C-alpha cells in the first residue's frame, strides 16, 4: 500500500546502489515531505531561528523553547502569513502518524507565545478565529 505523498520512483532503487545515492534519495523525499525543515536560518521581524544550532533569538537575545515549540515555530516561520488549522499543524509539526488531541496545538501555541514574550515576538503568533493560527509580521 502506498503512503500519501510518496511515489514508487522515490521508494525503489535497483541493486547495487551506493550509500551516497541512497542518502540523496532519502533527503529528496524528506525535502518534499517536510520542506519547512531546511537547515537555513529564518528571520522575521527580529526573530531569528537557526535550525542547525537549534537556537532562537529575539532581537539578538537567546530565547528558550522546548523541542515541540521549536518545530512549531520553524514551521510557522517558513510558512508565514498562511493560516493553518489545528489538524494541519498536527500533521505538519507532529507528523501524520501521531494521534493526539487537536487541543494539544493550543497548549503548545500558548507555550510558544510565553517563550517569545520576553522579546515581544509573541504578537507574531496570531489566532485566526474559526480557522487556526498564523505567524504574521503584519499587525494591522
């Protein structure tokens, strides 16, 4: 049975194959599966996230985030200005094989806002009533 988001060409390598080719194919599949999980640093309105160092800075000062809040912020920053429902965030941040309550997203959004509060970047995380959440530098 084929999983959503994959194709047979991605899943099949003829023998013999090199470990380098295998790694290249795996990275290509992961990039398509989770494009937000790049290694490039992201910066929006003075909020900087460095995935390689696994650090977040608000106006140049380090902020302390848990692993889930870090992944959530990384996703939102790489998809700024778009609204995502709780179920979409669960699929994108937690993975589509994890079974948790949709309200879990609310808890982590609250924790994320709390972690961003010292640098006043908590205002970037917006609740879109009836739809979900977005990260936006537009406060108007």
